[in-house]
């Protein structure tokens, strides 16, 4: 029997970069479809919102239906705002860097982050009240927060809580024990964003690889292994740092340091 040719012996599968290009093409088509569906849903919700508003105004105060119609009106308004937020994320692309108050920006992302968290997860915000000015690409920062949320896990045996914190780190004091990598920290005043879950943590064996492109442990959920790679690239291009505080069996905290634009905050 003749030996098979090399081409017959081995037909290579798509390499990770090729797979990423194929996935990117599919994502582009999906985003276009999602954008159209969201547009139609927003228009439909606007109709429900307008009709329920008219009904609320036409009903007497003692009408037993009024409270139910008011609930429909408020829910339709909330759904309309949420779909507009989702549409904004769907259209977002990397943009120019602008000076923003990071505290207000993180607050504004609360509702959209809830959508991508694990089912039943409660999001707790702990954000410094004073202004925290940073110069960043806002669209890319929003995507970093979404990647943190999509990486969050929960221990189903315990109450599922996810905590998002924002604080000023003065004089380069970002010392935390056990942060990976050990070089985590900035030598000057900064803002630290931390995103903590209550899942099982990350195995120490794979921790050194979590920032590698195309590395994922979430294949069955459609993970491409680009989320934390994107977050690390964002940190580096903004003269910041990305770190992970990990406790296997307890939970994981993603840490992002960004330089403060106004040093008077510290």
C-alpha cells in the first residue's frame, strides 16, 4: 500500500490567530444583527412606555388598575434605557482619550454590568465620592469592565456577591499581599479599580497564563481567551497596571491601576 502524501497525513486545523479572525468576522455579523434587533425593541418599548403613560394620566387615583399601569410604565422606561445602553456597547469602538471622572463613569455602567454577571449575582458598588480624574479611552475602559464582569464566577453554595470598588491610591501606595504579578503598583498617585467575585478562584497552576491571548478555561461558554489580554493591553497603553488577587476556593479580584490626572486628589 502506498504511503499517504504529507497533505493526506496531516491537515492542520485553523491556528489560534485564524480562529480569532473567523470569530471576529462572525462577531461583526452578530453585532450588526443585534443592533437591528435592539433598534426594533427600543421602538416597541417606546410605544408601551407612551401608551402606559397616557393610561396612568387618564385613570383616577382610586382606580385599582392605576398602580399596575404605573409599574408597566416604570418597567418600560427602565427597559428602554437598558436597551439603549446595550446598543451603545454594541456600537462602541476604540476612541480618543478624554479627561473623565472615573467615579461617575463606573457608576454609569452599573446596569449594563448586571446584565452580564452570573445569574442571581448581586452587584455592590463601593466608589470614592470625590472626583477621580483620569485621561482614558472611555469605550475601551467600558469594555474592560465588561470583561471583568464576564469573568466573574460564583460559589453556588454561598450568596453570590460581586463587588466593584474605586479608590484613590496616594503616593504610589498600592501594596497588597499576594497580587499577581508581583510588579503590580505605580510609583505615583493613581486610581485603583477592583472587581471581586465569590467564586472558586483561579488555580495557581494556570494563573501565570491568564493574560496570554487565546488562553481560556471557558470554552463551553464561548470564551476566546482575549478578555484579560485586552484588559492588560488597556492598562499598559494607559501607563497603568493590571493585577489579580487570587484565593483559590474563595474568589478572585481583578485590579486595575490608572494614573490620576490631578495630583491634588491625594
